[in-house]
């Protein structure tokens, strides 16, 4: 399974712009891995629970995550990016 299209929400774009440059660079590197295989073990991709049960998340590093939804097998909607605070 490969991801062909990623659509960021306006919320994601605003959150991304406020990140440190080092995290933005790391996010771009991780996105390449994600597009090739969204379930690559290096990403720790997992389904969320509770009020975010329709969302998934993958790791940029130990602290930062990208929250997203699968639209179909090749399309993803990026919802948010940040620390664990994005789940609150």
C-alpha cells in the first residue's frame, strides 16, 4: 500500500508553520517513509481511541506526531501535527 495524495487541513498547516525547523525537516523525512509504506515499523503507525477513534497517528520522533485519516487506500487527510497535546 502506497499513499498517492496527502491533503493537509488548515489546522494542520497552521500547526506545521509553528514547529521548530528541525522538526519540520524530520517530518518531511518521515512523510517520505509514510508515503512508501504507511505501516513502516519506524513510524509506529496506530489507530487512535476515544473521541479520535476515526483517526490514526504516526511518529515524527519520540515527542512529535502527525494525526491523520485515511480517505481511501491511496489518500490521506493530515489533521494535526505536534506533541501529545494534539490529543487533548
